[in-house]
């Protein structure tokens, strides 16, 4: 358990002490997608969803999700998030929506969880807004693409 920072020597879960870590600029980018039926894709792309314009609502939900991360993930530190950007792109080849979330802060710990939560919340909102016509949608591919800042430096997914 020594390599797992959220567990103490006894194996009990705990919040990591970051008080001795340097304050640095940090950024994380995460991505994911919602795959759906062609008809559902057409409804979204043509702005015909009965609940409203899906992509702007999902973008706002993703931003809100990033800001609420420490309320949802028990061991996450509350951070002064300085930027959250959520981009949703229609992709005919899925068919569906590709989602990318970018989160920045200046602090003592990273924002990977906030970026992942932004993408997850946006994806769940897409699902919620059109589930009446397509309950078989698939949310997937959610992962960290980039993380930078702090002692561990730059990580970029291959």
C-alpha cells in the first residue's frame, strides 16, 4: 500500500497531506464520449431535443461538476479552480458527442479529478437530456489526456 497515497500505513483511507508541497500552476485535460443511435445524434445536431439545446447545457453541467468535485469524491482537496473549459463536439463517426475538459489552478495538488468530473458530468447530462429517445447510449473513453505542474511534472497520454 506504500505507493497508494490515499492509504496510511495501516491501510486506512485518508486525505493526503499536501501542506508541504509547493504551490505551482497546474493543469489537467480529460476526455470522453457519448455514443448514440444515429437518430439521437440527428436530434442533438438539429437542436430538436425536447429538453433544450443539449451541448450548451452539458457544457455548463461539466463546469459545475468540476467545481463540485471535492463534494463528490471523498478524498479530493477543495481547490481554488481558476479555469474550467468544457468542449463538446458532435462526431458523426461515433455517432455521438466527444467531450474534453480542461481545468487549471495554482495550488499544492493537481486537478485531474476535476477534469475527469467535468467530462463525466457533461456526458451524464447529454445522456439525461436525450434518454427518452435512446436509453442504449454508451458513455466511455473517459481518461486523463494531460496533467502538468507539481513535483511529478508533465504527463501526456499516448
